[in-house]
């Protein structure tokens, strides 16, 4: 009788540890995705400002930054909305994470 209780308690502890590990890994992945998202948003703005400082105008689109300023965007993972009103006004940039799961 004592031995079977020990088996059940052991199995329960193992299951709880597996669930805890799964939740921990999932939370770490979400945090990593959020940090990558923030880094990309800041890099786009930084590259646009650098372009303005060097060339005297804000870039017309993201492709210009990718081709001329080394900006790297994972288009499979992110959607970037880049709206420019005039070449001397900082563009509005929004980055969206694609739902790839």
C-alpha cells in the first residue's frame, strides 16, 4: 500500500515538473519574441533618422533602408507598416508580429 502511494506521488511530481518546464519555456519564448519586436521597431526608426541625417530626407520605404542602410527585417515573422507623409517628417512605423503558430 505504501509503495503504490509513493508511485502516485512520484508520478504526480514528475507531471507537475513537466508542466512547469513547458510553461517556463513558453514564457521565455514570448519574452524573446517581445524583445525582438522592440529591437526591430527601434532599429527601423534609428535607420530612418540616420538616413535623414546623411541624405537630408527620410527614406520612402523599408526596402530603401534594407538596401542602403543594412536594416534586416524578417518578413516571414513581422509585418511592417511604414507611412511617410513628407520626406522631411519622420515616418510612422508600426511593427506587427505575424501569427505563425
